[in-house]
C-alpha cells in the first residue's frame, strides 16, 4: 500500500513537473533579440503544391503551452484592438477565430506570420508595431480561442462581461489537414 | 365639531368628483380632436416639402426617391386589391455574397444596380426581355478597405444626375460614371483607409454638388461632409464634425436653436484636449435637401470611442443634426440630439422634409426624424426648433427630451462605467432604428418606420487608439427588447404624435420601407420575406420569399411597358446580418460589436445571396 | 532590559530623522497631521498601559523571593484580598483608556471625513499594473490634463481624487498627506487630499498587485498655487516638434513604430492609451513609476531593456539598433 | 458523586477493569488492546491520538522550519536597498509561501496537534472521539502541505500573497495553476482542521473523566474547546471562498467578477470572516499553554479561573465581529467602520483580563523561573506590544496610514510569534517529557530562549520604524534614501539570530530525545491529569479512568487518585459522561486502528488535486473516495454496543 502511494505520488509529481515547467515558466524578456517571425508559412491547403510544411519551430512550444505567454497574449489581444475586429473569437469586422477555420493556416507560426504581415481584406500588418515576442504571445492566445492550447495553461475568463464559454471548457476544434503535422 | 368635519368632508368629496369628471371630459375632448384630425383629408396631414418632392415620373433616380426623402412612389397600379397577384418579373444575380443595401435606380428604362462589395455597377436594359446588362463598371476598391468597414462592406447606393451616376467606393473614393458608356468620368480620393476611413453612404447631388461623407466612427476617424463639383469632382468644401469652427464651417450665420449648441469653438471645447481629432462624428447616413431654403440636412454619427468615460464633455458636433448652406457648406443651425452619447446612438437617420399645417390653415416647413435614440423628432427645418419629440420605441436609456432646453434627459443608472456591466439598456447600439430609412406617404400622412426592438448589456473598458484599428472600448451583448420580437414596423402619425399601427417582426428589421400611391407599403425581413401591407391598417396583403435575407432598399418604377414594377435587392449582411455574410461564430455573443447575440439564429434562417428581384402584376 | 532602552533610543532617533518623502509621520497634509495627533495620543496611553503591565509582571516576579507558598501548603486556591480591588482598578483603567481611544479615533475620523469637504480640484487616478494614470478633471473638459506617475497639488487647496483600477486591486497612498485608499476594479473609491506644506513627496501602491508591486510609485509635488497653475498650463501644451535631425529620427521612430501602439504624446500621431502618457516625460522626476530617477543614462537603460530594471512589467524589450536608440532618447529628452 | 461505586464491575462475561483486574495484569491486557498493529501498515493505521498529535506536531514544526528558511531568504533580499539576490517573481512566491505555510501549515496544525495529543490526557480518557477521523485529518493535512511545497519546488508555487485577493488571484491575473494549488491547499487544511476540531469538541464535551465538570476543566482544555468551535464556525467561510475562487478559475463562474454582478470584495469579506478568527484560533491555545505553565510554575491555581474562562469565550465570540478592520481602506461606508473599531478595541479587554490573572497568579504564587515560565514572561513582554499596536491599528485614521506597511508586519509578528510561538516553545519544553519521556536541556533551553527573545525584538521592532518610514508590505526591494536601510538591516540581523536560536532549540529537542534526563511522571509538579500518566503515556493513557474532584486533581487528591472501574479491557472502550456535570453516561466502543482513513485521505487527495485540472475529477474522484469511506465505516461484526454504565 505504501509503495503504491509512493509510486503514484512520484508519478503524479513527475507528470506535474513535466507539465509545469513549460506551462508556468515566466519569461519577462524571452529571447527578444533572437526571436524571429517566420517567413510566411504557406498552408498547402490554399497554395497547392507548396509541399509539406516546414517543421514547427521548437520555440513554438514555449509560447503555445506557456500560461504566462498566453496571459500576456490575452492582454495584448485587448490592448492592440484585436477584439475590435475579431471580438472574443466570434469575429466582426475580422474573421471568427474560434471556429477552427483557418484561411492562412492555424499553426502558431502561421498565425504569427499572419499577424506580422497582415492579410488581404483588412488584417493590418503588425511587424514593427509589435515586437516579435508579442506577436508570438498573441498567436498563442489566438490558438486558445479554438481550444488548441492546453486547458491548464489558459485562463477561464476575464474580469469583463461574460462572452464566450470559459476557455478551460472550450471544445478543441478539429484541425484541418494543413495543421495535421503538429501535435 | 363633528358637524364641521362632516361638512368639510362633503365639500372635499364634491371637489374631487368635479375634478375627476372635468378631467375625464377634457380627456375625451382631446381624443376626439385627434380622431378628427386623423380622419380629415389632406388639409391636416403632413405633405412632403413641395419643391423637394416633384411629381412622380416613373423613374427612381436617387435612393431616397426625392430630396425630401419620402421613398414614396406616385405609381398606383398595384393596390391592395390586386397586390395578391404580384409575381416575379425577372431577377438579376450580382454574383456577390455581401450585404446588399443599395437600391437599384431606374432612369429612362435602364436599371442601374450597385452590387455589394466590390461594388460593381450593372446597367440593365429594361426594354429587352429579361433585362440583359448593357455594361458593367468595376470601381476596384482596395482590398484592405473591407477590413476597416465597421459593419459590413456595404454600399447604400448611387445617385443619378444629369447623365451621370455618382457613387462612393468603400476605400474612400467618390466616382462619377457616364451612364451611356459605363466609363468613369472622374474619381476623387477623399478618405484614407489607413486611418480607418471608409465611405458607404449614398451621395446626394444638389445644386451642382456631390455631397458625400465618411464612415468609420468605430475606428477613431474624424467625420466630415464634403461637397464635390459634380462636373469635375473637385472639392468645393469640406465640413468636419469636430474641431475648430474653421474646420466645421461654422461662421457668422450660424444660429443654433438651443443654448447648449450656441457658442464658438464648441467642437474643441466640448472635448478633452486633442480628442476631437479622433472623435468620430462621421456622416454615413442620409441627406435631404430643401431647394427653396437651399439647405441640406444631415445627421452626424456617434463620437468615438464608444466608451464615453474616455471623452468627457458634450462632444460636439457628433450625434446631432446639421443644416448647411449647400453652396458654401456653412452651418445654418445644429441641434445635438444625443450630447455625450453613451450608447453609439448616431444621429445619421433620414430626415423627411414635410410641410405641416398650422392652426390657421397655412403650412410651414418642418422635418421628421425617427432618431436612433428612440425619439421621433418633429423640427422646424428653418431653425431647428423642436416641435415635438416622442418615443416611438421602448426607451429606458433616456428620460425624454426637454422641449424647453432641447436637451435629452439622461438616466444616471444606465450610464456605463468602467469595470461593471450595465444591463437592459434600451435601445441598444443600433438604436431604436438604424440606417434603414422609413417611407412617408402623403396619401395617409403617415411615416412608415421599419425599426428595431433591441436592448443590450454594455461593459466599457479603456480603448486604445491605433490608427486603422477599431476604437470602441466596449463589450456589448444585444438581445430582443420587451415582447421578444427584434424588429418592429411602425406607422407613425407625426401630427397626432402617435403610433397608428405596428407589426412585430421576429428578426431585426434592416430593410428600408417603400410606400406607394396605391396604398401599399413594402418592406423585407432578414429571413428573406418581401412583404406588402395595407398602408392604412398594416394588414399583410402579400409576401414572397426571396433567396436571401433582405436588407436592401425596395423601389418602384414604371417600366417601358407602362406597368408598375417593384424591385428589391436580396442579400443578407450589414451589421445585423454579419453573422451570415461574414460567417461569424454564434458562440461569441460579443461578436460584431454584440449584434451576433441578437441574431444567433440567423444562420439557420437564411444564407448569403445577392440578387435583385423585380415584381409586377401579371400582364 | 538595557537592550530595550537602547532599542527605544534607536527608535527615537529613527523617528526623529524621519522627515522623509514617504513617511506617515510627515504631517504635511491635513489628514496626516490628524494622524500624528491621534498617533501621539495612542502612543502615550499605550505606553502607560505597557509600563503598568511590565511593572506588575516584574513586581510579581520580584515578590517570589519573599513568598513561601508551596502546593503542600494547601493554599493554592486562596486569593489575597488585594487582588480583587486590583482587578477592579485594572478593568476600570483598561476600559476607560480604551474608551478614550475609541472616542478620540471616532472624532479624528469624522474630522478627516470633513477635510476638504469642498474640493476645488477633482482628479481621477487610475491604477494599472504597475503605473498610475492621472487625470485632472476641470469643469471645462478641454482643459482636462492627463499625465502619468506624478501628481502636482497646490498647497492648502482641497483636492478630491476619484480612484479606479483597470486590472487588480491597488492602494493609493501618499503617507505624507493622507491615509491609503484601495483602488478596486468595479468600484469607485475616493480620497481627499489637503496638503499643508509645499515639498516633494512620494506615494506608493500599498496593496500587493503583482510582480512589480514594489516599483509602483508616484511622485508628488506640492507647490504654491501660482507654481501649480504654471505647471498645469505647461502640461496642457502639446509636445514641441523635434528640432535636430537626430530628434526627428527619434520622433519618426516613436510615431511610426512600436512605441505609438501603447503610448500617447499629445500633438503627435502617437495616441496609444494603454501605457503612460509621455507628453511631458522629461519634466518628471522619475521613469517607470518611480523605478529610476529621470536622467539621460537611466532613460537609455530603460528604453533599451525595460525588463532588466522592472522584470515582468508590460513594456517589451524592443531590440533597438543603436542609432534608433540615440534618436529616441534625443527626442524623449525634448518632452519637457 | 460516587462514580467508583456506580461503575462497579458487572458479572464477568467480558473482562473489565476493576479492583479484581488491576495492576500489571490489567496493563498487559490494555496494552494489547490499545496497541497498534505491527509493521509499517500498522504505523499507517494508527488511530492513537498521541501518534496523531505527535505526527501533527513534528510535521508542523517541519513546515515552521521551511517557512523560516523562506523568511531568511526574504530578509537577506531586503537587507539592503535595490538588492537583487532574488527576483521579483521569486520574491512573490517566497512571501506567499511563507505566509501560507505559517498560517495554514504551521500555526493552526501545531496547535491542533498539541490539542489532539494533550486533550484526552488532560480530561482523563483513552482516546479522542472519532479517532479514525483524527487520523484522516492528519493525512489530509500532510497531503495539502506536500501539495503546496512540491508545487513550490516545481516552480508552480503560488505568488499571490497568503490572502490571495482576487482579481489578482482570479482567472485573468492569476496566471497558470499557481493559485489553484494555493486554493486547493486551503481546502485540504480546511478539511483537516474541521475534522480535528469536530473530534476535539466531541471529546471534550463527552469524554471528560467523571467529576470533571465544565468548571473544573483545565484552562487549556477550555481554550481547545473554544478554538475548536471557532474552527467549526469560521473555516467553512474560507472553504467557501476558496471553492468559489476555484470555480471562477476552472469553469469561469463570476463570483469575484465585478463586471458580471460578482464582487472582488466578496472574497475579502469571506476570507477575513475566517481570517480574523484564525488569529484567535492560533492565539487562544497559546493562552491555554500560558495558563497551564503559569499555574504549574507559580504552584497555585490561576487566580480568577472564571474570568479567564469568560475571557476565552468572550474573545472567541468577539473575534467574529472584527473582520472588517482588515478592510478599512476598501471604501466601505465610513461610519460603519466605527463599529469595527470599537469591537476591535473591545477585544483587548478580555485579553487584558487574562494578562491580569496571569500576573496576579505569579504575584500570589511562588514562581519558579524555569524555561517554560521564561517563555511566558517573554510572551507577556512581547505580546502586549503587539496587542497595543493592535489597538492602534483598530483606529481607522491610524490604520489608513499603517495598514499594509511594515508596521503591520511588525504588529502581527509580535502577536503571532510573541503571542503564540513563544508560548508554544514554552509548551513544548513543558510537555516535552510527556511526549518523549526525557527532559529538554535547561541550559540550552535558557540560551535559546534569550537568543530568540532578543533576536526577535531586533528583527521585528525596527519593522515598526520601517513601516512608519513608508515601507509597504510585500515589496521585493526598496529605494535607498527613505530611511529604510537601517531598520531593514537590523531586522535582517535579528532574523539570523532568531534562526540560530530556533536551530538551537531544535538541536536541544533532538539531542534531548536520545540523551536527555529521564523524566518521572510529573517532573514539573503539575496539577492536571496528564501528569497522572507515565512519561510518555501508555497507549491506553490511564489504567483506570480517574475521578476528578477539583480543578487541580493532582494537587488535591492526596496520595491516591480516585478512579472509575468497569471499562472492557479486551475491546476498545471509553467512558462517556454528561456534557455539563460529567456524570458517567455510557460506555462507548472506540474505533480500532484502520488503514482506511489513510486510504480515504489518499483518495480524497487525488480527487482534490485532479480537480485543479478538471471539474470532472470531482465526480470521478468521488468514486474511490466513496469506496474507501465505505470500507472505513464497514460495520464490525459483531457490533459492540454502547452500554449504560450502571449495570
């Protein structure tokens, strides 16, 4: 009995440790000077025959699973008026971000590229208005809107009017083939 | 002692009874007066301003039909007795899927259709069977403009004048098209989409000038109305809705009817420092023109941002109505309907110019304004004085209009404060009535108002200003007001100051109305029904289901075969229909600035489309 | 007990030396002066009480030498006659003393509430993680003044401050002038300030508000009415246009790049609303809510890498090229 | 009362203690009946209050040491201005962990540990009521403490301060799982504290030795009764608060969201409705220690026993009317504050009366200056300062300046260390022979007392000055030139001295355990029943249940204590008495050792921890917990019945 307890405790701690170190690490500065925005990573679903997507940058995990990065992204999403067009994911002047439909790819580096370069029909380019780190943070938050981020790294709600269902309960939208080689 | 008490009591009772009887009697008298007024012929009805509303020639040259903005067709072939037989004459697909608000124009047997984004213009030859296109004009707007159009990339129509069509392009250009060839005559850039300025309104051409205004009150732009020379497209004058008097063209002949609108430099002093530069007040709605007074009338939009805590003061000259000299642009008078607007209650709705009877049988020039804030204003259009202002919808955000001071009475508990959500604010941000204009019938003397019954919860927060991005600072959730219906169609008697009938519509009413001399009124619903009702009773006489939701402006014209036709665009979109046209997610109640919450079910009830339907009686 | 005397002496010295910029014994405001009055009363009464207790304790311990009591005496339930009167006296003393203190506290509190009951200036202070947004609200809204991390007050003029928070609970505290008041999201609180002496003071957030709670200070200047008005009109002015090529480069960078997305400089296209207003940055005493004194070197350090001085704050490290940095600093320095 | 006669041995069907079964024969049988099963599982299965109490104490002292280390690191960081020894984020974790550990994992549990250990001994019974609940309580507490500390080590420790005000602790600003771990740790300690409190309350009200009327209860037992009732009334409030917080954070409810009709201040009301009584939950047991120590070392009863009892009860009641004095700066209606000022000032009256009674006892007695009494003297000298600064900050105008500054830090350390830890150290020294059978070294004890006492003053007195000079709480650094350097340096030096002294105290404990002088049953000449048992006590505590005829039974009984007979010796059985007058009532079976409380605690812990991550864990986790509870309560066959005492 005792060994069972010990083992299960050890297992629990190991799991906690693994999930925690990525999830909770705070990076106030990150690696801003080394951080880069990927060149437009074209999803093969709209540009045929572009071949297979390049592998996801290893730094991506540090953002899309990191609670601090997501929280900072959430703050910036509001500060940079993202919500003005995309609302809380439902869209408006901009497209909906919670429906799992991605015109330019839903992988975090593809979202970063969309933020940095802008997209036709009104998405402004944010390169030079936001730092690279900030764009990664926003992209990490954007992915939570369709339930892509780990549930233990997102915040359930903001201290504002309640809108969308709690992020901790958001159903993960199925990803399309363009996204299939991640996770 | 006791006797005295008894006597006193008896006297008191007699007085009370007398007063009650007297009041009842008086009351009945006014009632009778009202009924009589209603039943009496033309003499006591409002009639359209004569100079602004010439007799119908069977054409439909401007969206509002005439300078008085009546949307009234003098054709009477179709009437309550035969409307049931109305059938489709032909349809025309524009091949687009955005919100279709612009009306087709008909001039000399040619129909001009301004299609939704990207606003291609088609000229259809009505003399040939099936009305085949004669030419197509492509304005080729910049793609980025679509993303800064607050409430759908819509266009509210073109204006025909003197062989040319004038229209605005979303990316901030005004163009003139030669109707014979379909070629562009001139193109003038007025707005900057990098700042969020777009142009969606229909121009008004008067006195040789094309009057256009900008959109983008949700993007922190500075509103203006510009006059271009119709011949050359050169800027004649530009009147800003905020800032110094010099910019607002407020000069010595400016006479505001009420003290709060009088004074110098109010466009600066009623704002925090510098805030007027990003303060909104765009001119994206309807203009009317009185050729006798040589005045144009229009309203200015909401101040920005929506979060009113960020812009203390009255925020002149937003959310009010201007009368300007058409030649110089100088303001003649201004009245601010909603000072320090809290709820996006623009004042851009149509102004219908009518002549009202006076006691001594004469008439005087007035204007009717079913305003977004829920009040039906009747004003003297010479000086702006308010004759009456009555709520025509459910209003709890305001305590009424003080006719003496002209000021809207605020309700403190409905004022949104940062950090807490204020609930049950009626009307919501689209107001009691949004852009979709009403129609005035001189036959009945009634104004037919398609409008909304939408309330909201609103939570404001600090808005950041970044050029070209939204400058709103509010989360909004809209929902149906009391009764549960989201749309209302009201017939309003401007003289008796009361509702004559109303029709409750489940979905928000986003389509304008059309009144005809045949005693009919037409309007469409967002799930695609095009309806004809009896102008006197509101009885539904005929309806037809079109392919998509209707938010467009119906018109009526006389065809080459001398028959009366009714045309309506069908294509859901706009702010209310964005959930369908922009494929928004109904799980987010704040989407589309909160309108999605009120139209969650729209995706199940209609789909995108872009077709003009033309109806006529069978031959 | 020698050490205690030494401690008291040190304490006295420290108290005497404390006419600091952020000191509850400053007494530079009406409420703060009231504080000193009440504090003195409490100190005197409490010290008396304390001395009585300690004296009684020592006496009791001292007495043991003369006492011959043991459990075996079977007198361990007995009480000598002096105890009861002593108990009554002690209870009376405690109750009286505490009543005096309660009543005094009540009246001083009423007096504080009446301070500045007719405020001449209305301000709004909004707390953010981790800086103060300051707004002077005049009846003439076009004279509204927005600044950050500093307030100026005219001496002897009652000021009403409305307190708001944009994120978490903070607490507004200028000890030299008045007690603290929390800024709570979803609530409006307020505080009345009546400065009695001119001088430079410091306020600080007094409720833990996150990682940089320690570096959320507020520079306070109390000055004569004339100086205040001069300052006010200077602050109302928009920023001067850049003069030198270097300043112009900095201006260009500021208004077109990352800076303008968050910061406002009146008179320029930079109209960001989510970070401190920088219109008159160079006229302030400190950078980043009291984190650093204002000087060129610190400005360089702060703009180049805000995360090293105040880790976790929301200003990103942009990664400026040296020439961009030089230009920016040259421009920021003109914002007097 | 003639309990001895009433409880005459019945006809021997089952063996019972009595004149015929006494002495070593009885002790052997009782030792077998009340012993633990063998082996490690047996160790885990123990329901003996002495085992549980000892575990509680040792665990709590471990947490004290851990919390103390955090304090040292903080003092090092603050020893000079603009120091960068630990970063801002880490510092937030440090003070959160320090406060949380000290309040939730040390102060309350250590008091409950001593209460669990001592109460049955002091009231003359063999075990607590609901012994398995007690065991469950300990394991739950241990799991909660481990959760918090393992999280801290894994860098997911909480960083929101020990009172975790939302919205900082809410879903938007309390990023990650740090706050959830904090809130769930609160749940663990709530469950543990409530379980122990229920057990203690029932023990005190129903298991007192015959003759021990309420008016004859030792003052420490009175303090235990009052604190246990306070726990029962106050802890649900914080359990509710943390539950609502978890729900806000996990499923996005809006209890603390002002925008959606919630209120951030709701937390403060709920938390302080617990948090203020919490201080007295820690302090009142300490006054119990003081009363016991003062009486023993003055060699007489406490003067005016009824006044002390009334003071305890009065404090316990008044403690629930003070919570708003933590919220004077929140902008609640100002006139309303006056009530809380008056109540907060009034609560010093009962404490003042207690202090009077202690000093009067010393005056009337013949105090012997042994280490425990030294701690009591240190307690009075120190605690009174804390109490008086408490009176100061009860006044709204003073509190608005001093609130949330180092003045407050000084105040509550004077109250909690001076008021609770000093008596605790005295109590540990005093009862150490009871726990271990050996005496603690007097010389080491005196050295460590003086070091702690003086080091404490050096560490915490300058904090008053730092607070007055404008130093807010919870800052990880402070600028030079504000008059903060000297007070902080002194504090840091003082804290090192305290740490060294505590280390010495621990060394003394450890060394004395093996090498200390063997203690006789009543080494200090105490008057209460625990000194009637061996040092350390046998598993069954008392061979015969004693009968009490005065407040100081050991001093008054003469050569031989009167005893009651008739409890079974081959089954666990305790004597229940009436609530008020302690007349023998029934003989009640007492629970056997069982592994199931431990298993239940594990199951509940897993459920709690997993429910940080998913609300479904509450449902799924309830299944094993229910299974374990069913096993725990599975009826014994044949079920021994409660029997009337009069046969």
